[in-house]
C-alpha cells in the first residue's frame, strides 16, 4: 500500500474515533499507539494528524503534541452560521435530485433514528454516552446524504474541506444530557417532516424545515452550553 493510501487510512481511522467519541476533547494523539493500531509507520499518522489539524478537529501544540480539539461557545455558533448558509439550499436541491435509492437510504436511517429515540425516551436515567454517540452518527449520516444528493460538487467539496458537519457533531460529543426529551421529540418530528417533503419533491418546504431545525438546534445547544458553564 502506498504512503498516500496509508495516510488516508490513518486519517479516516482517527477522524472516526473523534466523531464516535472514542477520542474525547483534550485527548492527546500518541503517534506510536496510533501507528500500532493501524500497523503502519509514524509517517502516515503524522500526515493524517496534520490534515485533521488543518480541518480544525485536532489542535497541534508546539512541544506538547497534538490533541483533540475542544469547542467554545463562539466556535459552536460559527459552525451553525456556516450550516445556515448551505444546508437549507442543499435540502431544496436534494428534493429535486434525490434518487429512489437515496430516498430508501434516508428512510432506513430515519426509522433507525426513531427507534433509537424511543429507546432513549423510555430510559428513566436518560441518554448515555453510547446513546449520544449513536444519535450523532445517524444525524451526520442523514445530513451528509442530503448534501451529497444536492448534486452540487462545489457544495460537497466545501463541506468536506471545512469539515463542518464533523466539527459540529464533534463539538456536541461528551454531553449525553443534551438529549433532553424536548430535543429528541422535536428532532425526530422535524426530520420525519423533512423526509416527507423530500418524497413529495417539495423544495421550499424542505428548505424551510431545515432552517427551523438549525434554528432550534442552535438555541438548544447554546443554551445547554451556557448551563454547563454556570457554577
């Protein structure tokens, strides 16, 4: 396998660990351990870490190493600013161009999401870290599929380059209490509405639903962040 292929493998491996919460904010990325996990040398791992740092998921500190990024309130707000710009447009375009196969993928994801949501709501102790990890995984896959279905190559490239969705869901990692009953019910309801708008090829409704989702999401996440900061 070429160095570039090994670097890509290392990048995907580390990125997935961050997104799934296996590497938490503040965790140090140890080249030796990662290289052993991947069965490779340090070079692909270093290249992968540099790439993740350029995308904002990892922070490199001179003399100390590389660490999984933590996100402050301003950064979370800015991520939502960017999502506000392109996701409503992507949803409107996806309503025009989604294939039957992609609609079926969305249906399967949505039903899995709804089943997972019911499980969370039925738990007296509320959501666990594992519940949050699964919730965010489905959320990212759902929205990534819609962006891909917009058939706008520049939009997809910008999304991948800026890593907006990954950073958004990574910023929420480690906070299972974020999954309140209100947030779970609202998220599932509006994503079911979005799916139905996409089936009907209703671009304007899809655009408006995503606008409202992002507005609610921003408010919920920032309120939760503020509550965590209160002594």
